[in-house]
C-alpha cells in the first residue's frame, strides 16, 4: 500500500515520535475500538456513544471495507464540519477585540474595497465610516500590530465609542459583502484584514482565538454602533455567535481513519494559516496528512497583500519544522467547485490520481466535492438544521434521510447500488458544544431538536419519495435550487 507518498522520511519519523508523546497527553487522548466485527481483525472502530447510531455504523463499515487500501484518503471541510461553528468568523471577533492589525489608516479604504468595485454606492459609505473610526483609534492608541494591544489598554479602548463604531461596522460589513460581490470576491474579503502580516503572525493570532473561544459556552452577542457619532451609514447593530469547538468525536474519527491507513485531508474556505492553527489547537495534528485552504498573495518581503494567490497556493503539510509547503499548487479558491479543482490539483496526484473515498461537509461550499466524485463511498453531513432547500447542506440532509428511511440503505446496500452512502450527524450547539446520538440537532436558542430548517425541506423530501427518485436524480434535480451550473452526481 502506498501510504502518505509525499511525506519525507524525517516527517514519518516525526509523526511516530509525536504520536508516542501525544499518547500521554489528555487533550488528544482518544482511543478507538480494536474489537471490530468478525473477520475484520486489526481495524480501528469508532466507539463514542454520541455518534448517531447509523453514522457510527456506516463509518465503521466504511473502515472495515477500506482499511489498508492503497491510495485511500478522506477529505474534511473544517468550519461547521470538523468544528462546531466557524473558526474564521470567531477569529474576526478576536481580531477586532484585540485590535490585532498591521494596516495603516491610509491603506484601509483600498483594502476594504478590494473586489467590491461594482458594489452599490452604500459600500463606500460603510468604508468611509470604518476608516474614520479606525483612524481615530490609530491616532489615540496606535500604531496597531499583529500582537494586538495590551490588556490594560484594551479596557480603555473598548469603552471608547470609536472602537464600538469600528468593530460593529467591520463585522456588519462582513455580512453584507456576500450580497455585494461574487463568491470569488466575498470569500476573500475577510482574509484581507490580515494584510501586512506574516504567516507566523496570523497563525499565532488564530491559535490564541481558537484556544480562547473553545473554552466558553455558546452565546449570541450583539454590538450596536454609537448613536451619538455622526456617520454616513448611521447606527447599526450586528449579532454573532460566540464559541467554537472540535468535539472528541472528530479526534476519535481522525485517529481511527489514520490507524486504518486512510489519510485525512482538510479542504477549507478559511485561510490556510488559520486552519493549520486550528489543527494544532484542537489536537488533530497527529492524524492530519495536510491542509488545503485559502491562500492570499504576499509581497517581496513575505507580507500578505489584498489579492488571492492562484499561482503558488500550496497545501500545508505537518512536518518536523511545524508545517511545510506541499509540492503541488491548488490553482483555485478552496470553496465550492474550487474544492474539486484543488483536490484534483494538489491531492489526487499524490495518490496516483485517485480521488477521495469519503467526504465530510455541512453546506453548499462542500456540495461539489461531496457529490461529484464517483469514488466516494461515504459522506457525512453535519446537521446545522438551518440549511434550507437553497443550500447544499439542506439537500444532502434530505438525501441522507431518503437513503436511510425510504431506500433502506446501509453501507453495503449503497455500495451495491453504486451510490454514495449519505449520513446525517446531529449536534448540540449549547454549552461547550458537541455531537449527539441523533440525526437531529439542538440549535442554540431554538427549543427542541430539529431535523431540517423548515417545511420546505420536508416537502422536497416528500417529493423525492412520491417520485421514487434515484439518488442521482435527486441530487442533480434539486441542486438547481442553489447552483447555476453543476457537473452532476458522480460525474468525476
């Protein structure tokens, strides 16, 4: 079997040494059941009880089938898949709270307007208000640095109306950019907040954010800009969810996959430095073969700029030096169809052209890579229970229930039918957050458990049943609700 063909000998030695050390570390001291089904000696299995039973069974059967296969790997999305909630969005809050920036006030308007040249006129008003507040803060408390302001100074800054104006409107503008710009531009916009920083500086900020917010209970916070400040946009409010987490289940799953010779890759629409920091902060490093994520261009001194790197954006690979750069460029954004392109460019060639055997997802951004590859045996959709029929996560949630309750699929039956087995994993968004033994989710602030976002999902599922659709027909037909073009189920 060709296991991790791209990892150098030193890296393999490191992985062995680190694994021995981590075995005694409580933060990643997860174990897998090595008493599997008869005839499958030596296969690691999931044993945590807070997996949905059909999900645990499907993944264990998948590992029975694929353990030890040559060129075997799985691909995970990160935000709201590997993690509960979005590490990039939480990092934005951390950056605003600590004022960790490396942007001079005179450069801020140009950075914030990148990709928004065709946005409505109100966009200029938002940028004007944000720049005015930032400039005032910079004069009083700056210059700002990637390390952020001292904790004592932050107490004063947070009581300054200019900070509330700046922080509220920066975060609120992030929500609006998706409506003002194409996906290609809007996905990049929040990454440009890190202009002027190095890879290691972003990693350090992200690591601190991941650690801080994994230790707090879920809550929804609201910021409101001061009414007394004159501005072009006026007073605005923005609400955001506090807290992120990677559950013990995910560490258990990555560990079992790795022990069974199935490599674990991440393909995320967050920044590359932010995600490698998350892999480290959440104790996943020993089971990770590499990370594909969004890559921003650098200037000649190694500082990030406000443009996407379509030429030399590479995977990040765990190594003896911490992380090293992979040998193949993604040549794409790692979002939507770009995840397929990135996998084909930067992962598949390392496995003799083989595409993934399993995928893990939550939304439209993952839909293409979790439906187009005919190699996929199993896909797990982590149920946010707010994904409508206009989102890929909503459709896959329906398909998972359709396969389970109408087609009667388990792993063997799905394989026999030539289909991917789709599984729906519920989660509990409350407290410190985790998975639960159900397909249904306990959403924060919502009473009772939920399977789908609303009745539209139920109606679409009913239509699948009434029309007796195949999985291909369901995926290809209803993807038209949210994709302008689509290559099709098992098209690659």
